[in-house]
C-alpha cells in the first residue's frame, strides 16, 4: 500500500462519460488532488463545467504516444474509457488494445496507483452463479456477451501486467450505473427499442395488452443499480491512497426488477416466460445492427447480484443512494432531457 500524499496529479481516460464527469466533479472538491489531466476522443471544455483543476487533451487510447503523454508525471491513473455498444471488432480494438496501452503506460511510468473500472459483467451471466457474488469468485465472462468477455479478459491482462510491480492496483466492478448523468439504462432498454422489430410469434408469447403505453416484458430477474456519484466516491477513496488495493464490487442497497422500472416510468410491465426471452435473443441476434442489444436481453435473464461488504470495510464506502432513489433520479433526468415522455399510467 503506497502512502497517502497531498498535491496529487491524476490522469483520467474517459472523463467525458457519465462516470468520468461524476469523478471529475468529485476531484474538484478533493483536497488531496492538485491537478487532473483528462483525455477522450471528443472535443470537451472543462471550464464549461466549472472545473478549475482539469486540463483536457483530445486523444485516443489506441494512440500509444498520446497515452504515454497523458500519464507522464501522474501520481494516479484512472482508466474509465470503454465502449459498451459497438461491433465486436470495434470494441475489441478499443476495449482490449486501448486498455492494454493504458495499463502498460501507467505501469511503465511507475504511478503510485492505477484505478480501473471493470464491471459486474466480468463475472459472466451464468446459471450456476451464487446468490451473491463476492470478489474472490473468478471472473469468467460469458461467451455470448462480448462486453462481458472483454471485461473478464482485461482483468486477467491487468493482473499479468501488474505482477511484481510497486503500483497499487484497484479494480472496481460496478453494477448498472445510473443517475442524472447516466441515463443509458433508459436510453437502451432492449425490449422498447426492439419491440417493432420482433416477429409476431414472439409478440404472441407476450400475450395481448392494450398498447396505450410502452411495454417492458419482465422475466422477473432482480438486478442492482449504483448511483454515478457513489461510484465516484469509491474511485476517490482509491485515488487518495491509504486504502487496501484489490478488487471491489459496487452496488447500491436494494434490488429492482424490470417491472419496477416499468412502473417507475409509468409504463406497462408484462411477466414473460424464459422461453420468450430465449426466442427473442435468437431472433434479434440475426437482425442487422442488433446483436449487441440481443446480448443484453440475454444478460437480463440471469440474476447477477453482488456482495459489497468488502468496499464498505476496506474503502469506508457508504453509498448515499439506494436503488430506488437512483432509479427515480435517472428517470427524472431522462424526462427532463426529452428521452422519454412525461406521461404515466393512470
């Protein structure tokens, strides 16, 4: 465990994403941090967000020179940049090759701490998963879900590269991240996006319901959420130092189902048998541009719930938002941004 020190320089990949923006806000008020250098592919102006500690460089983690320049002189490197949706070849390049570039550069620079956000998906969506996943369970990924496979592969890559190095490595496995700035849960509800593309035989399995509102079929599988700001708090605990390095699960208190999501949206929820989920996955996977959505439908059919006691014990992490509060804030923000209608079922 490297000692705590003040005046930290922190390099961040992906500062423009939902977790990235939440982290940058948190670092602005962190007295241990003097300077933050962020890099992402899109144009971005930190001053527009009121960030005074931040410097921004437009660059790509696939560019090894850009990555080396980013981490030069950093005390801590935080790797957030990652593609969730995209083709398998595109995500392989960015997620595997790009992330490896960041790991190699950070370790070569000899930074004190390297912080990486993995995912609950690294465990894989398996029927034989225990009721609660803890960090000592090896991440297996799921072959049919390449985001999951890539997250598991990257954790193995990082372990191999960091072996014998003095850098403290922190790996975080958040569940679905939500909140005012993280509305991807709403934007990418698979059944809503795919409803019109499904053949009649799949719709028949869902039964007949008056379509006055969108319908979310629910296989009844619980899942977890975590607020973007609570993820940022965990990252800051690792960045500041004095914490036990290792892997940490992150999830808010409470579990929700797709029926809870539908009701919070003011939409309909419809229980569906596992057969309907399996048939939907097989058909949707053959629709152009839809295989990624199909893999997420499959993921939502298997419970993947995490124990977060390790983060509470070793990081002093105490999330401020439970799952239902996080969901409510996410929906409120999605409505304010015009992503969904403000109407509800009477």
